[in-house]
C-alpha cells in the first residue's frame, strides 16, 4: 500500500509532512441499515532522530485493520521543515504541531503510536490537547529515561562521522543500532540506512534530520522534564486506553520504570518484545499481537 503525501502548517508557519495511509474497507454487518462508524485514526510519531519511514511496515498493516494511519515527520526531520530556532525542538512544540495536523484534517480524536520521543510527545499532548486524544501506544518509553540509554543517544545525535557512500551509511546504521536489533539482515540494515539518511546536494548521504534537534535538552532540563513527565503520564493514562511496549533489552525503559507505570495505571496493557532493545520496530510478532488486541478494543 502506497501512502498519500500530506502537508500542513505549524502555528509558527513551518511546512510539515506526513504519509497518509487509507483504511481498508470494512463491509457493513449483514442486515445493517447504516455503515459502521469510522474508527479513530492512528497517528504514528517516530523517535528523536527518525521519521515517518520507520512506520512503512506497520502503518499499512494497521490500515488493513480498518483505520486511517498518518505517519508524521516531526519538524526538523525527513521532509518537514527544519526549525530556524532550535529551542523549539521539544515535546510541547511537537504536540502543538500534531494538534494543528488534526485540525487541518478535521479529525476530532486520534490514537497516537509513539516510539521513544514519540511517546513523550504523546504524554505532552495528553496535557495540552486532552480532548483530541482517544488512546495511546508508548513504544519503549516512559516518564523516566534510563541514564545509560540517554548517554548513548547523546553520544551520537548530530555527530555522525563523514558519510561518503551508502555503504558507509549502512555501516553507521549498524554501529548505532546493532545491539538493539541483533537479528537484522543486511537488507534490513540497508533499508534502515535509507530511512536515517537522504541524498545530499553532492549526491552523498546526509543525516535525515537537523543536527540541532538535541540542543534544547541539557542535563537540568532533562531532570525537570522527567519530573513533569510522571504527571503527564498519569493524565495520558486517565480514562483512555494505553498500551506500553518494551524491548526486552531496552536501555531506555528500565523494568523498574515499567513496574511503577503499571502501578500508576493498572488498566494499561503491557507487552514485552523479546530479542530487541530500544526500540521495537513494531513488526515483531509480540508487538503485532499486542497492537492488534489494543486496536480491536480501542475506540
């Protein structure tokens, strides 16, 4: 299934991009006098350095379940504009960008599927635009970020060595993500590299994100953000369905954080994805099983 291309404007005038997957037709029940009510669309939000192409397998699968799926490039990533003011690269800004998307498309409520940073954006959205959020999937992220994983991410964001060919781009993708995805094939790594990089003006691969995306996040800001995030998580999980996924070898979402989240939100669904770290690609059998159950029950 090939998506449509979708553009909308942020409140501060940036042109933002998404891939829009139409839902599969769902036949009306026998003898029904009217077609079934449309189900809430799904908005897929990628991780810190990633973009909508990370959902190019799961988005058509979800659409096949009968829901419209919109996979977004956050500002500064992919085909969305880069922000001339780097301090705007933060979850509250991204949340407002997504509210503008829903308004542009006339969508009254949506389910968010957020990987890593995308989950933090979902939590911020639940505070800023609660009536627009029908449910959420948090993919390997919670209100607390394991310090080991945070240090690993800070060690490479915006700091790629010179990439002179697609072979070196593939090698870099494998270097950064190899421990988390040990079962990836050569073809998988090639596909990931072509999501992480784009062809530059000189024909060589260049990072598919603004290297300044991490600039606003200092150590003090991180501590304050995590303190606030527990309140955001409770708002997210209050009176709406939530699914938490964790890569079994994640260095971002610690088991102790999962335990605390489940105590704070007893109704939240949870599944651990074996054999992967941060973050599951959502093509794994355990992830698909949990997503199918969650989406079958969600509005």
